[in-house]
């Protein structure tokens, strides 16, 4: 029997003001979950949270837990960097590693404190964390680190019934994707239209993913249908090699 409904769940979602984060919140709510959205750019909907600041993460999770016991945490906050390695300075390296890797670590660590036994942690990594290429060194390294974090935490937290998994989106139709096209064009001199077409041409399904198609996988991992899925990374990339 399918059980992908999330009635009775309370999900905390970081990066909730972004296109992907909003889609994840919407999907969890559509399936019946209560959602506490977090973002560094807090609005009337999102709770202000800086994922690179452990006290900020702990404080917002404490507030969320006071609202209702937290059953699921999805970490979707992230930052992009595309460019030649020789142009990356220490400040940019720290910025990306702080948001993408340290942020994932702090959210996961504090989640383990506040989650009830049997909860779930889903970290959004990237296809770039599995396979890299020129100009993607920093971003790929930060997202690859998330995958190793997931593997370790799945073993460490498994005895509590807490499942830890990663979702690795491929090329998704988001502002961040369009920003990567702009940056690649700037560094290579290739027209943006050609880069976009190359992305699509490398995907057997012939198109980019929509944010909702990533969100449904995150919701699946929080559901009972994924009750024995732990320590894995699901690539949602349309078959891109």
C-alpha cells in the first residue's frame, strides 16, 4: 500500500526562500505535513536562519520543536560558484564551503539533537557532487562532502531509527541554474544559448528538471514508503551521464 502521505509530520526546510526550497515546502504541505521554513532571507513566511551559524540553527530548531515535534529536516540551502580554479580566492572558497558543507553539517548535527527517534534528515547535494568538470571544482567538492556526511550519519544515527539520505539534482530550471550558464559563458566565451542547449542535449529526457520533480523525491524520503532507505543518494537527473 502506498503511504507517501505525510499527515502528522512536521518538516523543517532550510533554504526555503529559494525556488527549490519553496517547492519542497509546498510538496510537504500538499501531502499533509506541517512545515517550518527557514532561510537567511527571512520573510513573513520563513524563519530567519543562518545555516553557517550553529547557534542560529539550534535556535530555529528549538523554536520549531516548540511548535510541534520535528519529524523531518530537509537541508536545501546552498550557494553556487563556477569558475577557473586559479581565480578562486580563499574568501570565495570559505564562502562556498561554509554554506554548502559546514551548513549541511550544522543542520544535520542540530537535527540529530531535536529529531525524535525515527525521524529523517535529507540533505540536498547535487549531481556535481557525483561527477564534476572544468570550472566546477569548488562547488563539486562542497557537494561531494555532503555525500560522505550522509554515509557517516546514516550509520551513526541509524540505531535511533533516524534515516539520513541525500538528493542529487541534475540540471533544474531555477535561477541558480541560469546563473551557472551566465558564469560559464563569461569564463569560456561560449554563448549562453549554446551552453543551455548542451545541458539539454546531455539529458536523455531532453529537458531540464522542474523544482517540483526534486521536491517529490524529498517528500518520498520522509514517507513510510522509504522506511528502509538509509545512507543513499538519489540522483534526479533525467538519466544525464
